C-alpha cells in the first residue's frame, strides 16, 4: 500500500503536514506541484527526507502554468492561471488544436522542472485528476522514456465498497465514478501497452477531503486488492487561502494519517507500506 499526500508544494501548511505525516505517521509518498508557491521549500524537505517517495502532481487545470503566458495563451488567462472547471478543461484539450500543441509543451516543462530538482521521479498524477484526460495521458506516455515515468495514477475504487463503509453515494458521485471508470479502462490499455505501472485500486476519489480516521477504519479491512494507493490532502490549516471548512477537512485528513490505530490496522490487514518505486 502506497499512502500518498497530494499538493506537496502548494503551501507551507501542506508541506509541514506531509512531512509530519511521513515522519510520525503512515505517509510514504507525496506528489509535488512544481508550480506551487511553496515548491522550493517542498524540494528541500524532500531532500531532507530521502525515504519519502516523490512524484509529479501535474497541474493542467485550476492552478498556475510553468511556462509564461506568451507560450501557452490558449491554456491560461492573462495571469497564467488554468481554468478551474474540469468540463471546460476537458473540452478545450479535446477539441482545441492550438491548446493541445501548447499542452504538450506545458507538460514537458513541468516534468523538466521536476527533473531539475534532482529528486527521483517515483510517479505521476494530476491536480483534480486532469492527467487522466486521454490526450494528457498520451503526452505523458510519449514523454515517459525521456523523463523516467514508470508509474501513473489511474483512479479506481469499487462503488460497492463505498456502500459497505456506511456511505451512500449520491447521483453526482455515481456520475463521477462512471466517468473515471471509463477513463480507467482507456488508461489501463494505454499504460499496459507501454509497460507503465498503475495500482490495482486507488482510494480517495469518492471521499475526497473526507479521508478520516473513522472512514479508514471501515475501509482498510474491506480491501482485497494486492497493490493499492490511498491518497489524501493533508494540511495543518491556517494560511492556504481556502475556506474554514476546507481547512477542517484537511486537518482531519492529517490526523487520520498520523493515527496509531490506522497504522496498526494497515499492518493487521497484511499490507506493507511502500513507495511507488518499491511497488
């Protein structure tokens, strides 16, 4: 089981939460936002914690580009920000040829920025999972040899398992699950053809922002897959420019990642905590 913290480099509070959850909790891995405001701090912390696996958290929606606006005018606004709405992002990358040309350049720029840190790239995933858009995934596969991409996240968790934990997925969650199930089918074929790894199950999509201790205590004993990723968005809260509710959720996820009860349950369920490189 890989336990991953997303948004590494987003802010000081996120960085501290990820490192604390690695040093004193169950976190084995983190995904680095190379365009995040606390990117440099995250790189230094990663160097100080060599047992933490670090991958790229690709940002091609709801975030800042690595390239200047002049090079990607069809991707970002005048301040260098990608659109926030996933539907807008998805349609643009599917049908706008100019945007697709610029997208390949932006993806490579973020991979190059990661490479320049000197850190070993353990995996690639994406902010809001925009990396599983078929064209984005094709770009990553095309660049995989040059940048050493050996593992990519393909979100997939059983909808029935969500019911078993006591949750009742609403219509929007069922639609979300269905969309990512189709994207997973495409991704498995593409990655398998190029011998790029992916986990059997990835938990976190249906409970994004709600990976609490109580949820993990229900979920972990029900997992039957052999190679599993569990991801969360921990933060110590405070100055992340988010709502108080979001901060409470992120702090709750941090506490679940530092829970001795959760750590014991993972071991009792027969899982070994590893990085993507070890997986």
